């Protein structure tokens, strides 16, 4: 039952792992276009970057889903989060149009690739008996943690005048999600 699941440390590690994934991702979802404008590009280029990110996000969902069937959900999730983190760091430092496009593609692929694995990992750890309630609880907690991403990045922007430090923070938070995912192998 969900009541039994939430009393385990494993449940809270899963929720934090996925919450940190959404923390980094929400920064990009909310602040990608303003960040491109901050870099001195116009709205048309910002729209191209949003489309590139979105397309790579969709491709990542399918490709990483297929890969996870071969190598497992946890390693696929970790690899996807590493790509997303690298993409965020790349976006922070990218200055040329090509570098920005490539970083957005890497980020989108990695972030999107992790997405379908959330339920697969959670159900793999806890079973299907309370899968709906389990995912509802995880998604609620994940959203709460994830909301901190754009809030933190926005505060950093207010203090520094740049989104780049917030993007670097997002890259670090993806690395934390990768590390936490490594602890999800057994129930405790």
C-alpha cells in the first residue's frame, strides 16, 4: 500500500532523485527563451532553440526508452541525467549560435530520455499493487522539489543579472540526481 511505501527511505530517495531531475529541467522549461535573449540573440533565434530542445526531448524519450529495454532503467536514467547536466553547462557557456543549438539538443535529448523512466524505475522498485498512488505521490513531491529550480535560478538572476549561474546550478543538481539514482537498487 502507499502508506507502507512512504514509510521507507527508498520512497523518499526516489522522490528526491526525480525531484532533482525536475529541478534542473524546470529551469530550462521556464527560462530558456529569456536566457537566449540575455545572450544577445533575438526572439526568432530563441524560438528556434525552444523548438530544437523540444524536438530533441521527444527523440530522447523514444531512443532512451529503447535503450533502457536493453541496459536497464537505472543506468539509462543516469546517462540521460548526465547528458542533461552537460547540456545545461553547455548552455551556460555557449556563445555562438551553433554551440547554443548543440547544447539545447544535448539537454533536450538527456532530459527527455529520463522522462519515461520515472514510472519504470518506481514500479520496478515497489511493484504494481499501488502503482497509481505511488506515482501520484512521487509526482507531487517531485513537483514540489522541482519548483525550486526556476525559483532558485530566478533569484540568482536577480542577484547576478545572468541566468548562467542558475544553469550551472542545474547541471550540478542533475549530477546529484545521478548519484541518488545509484542508491535506488534495493528497498530499505
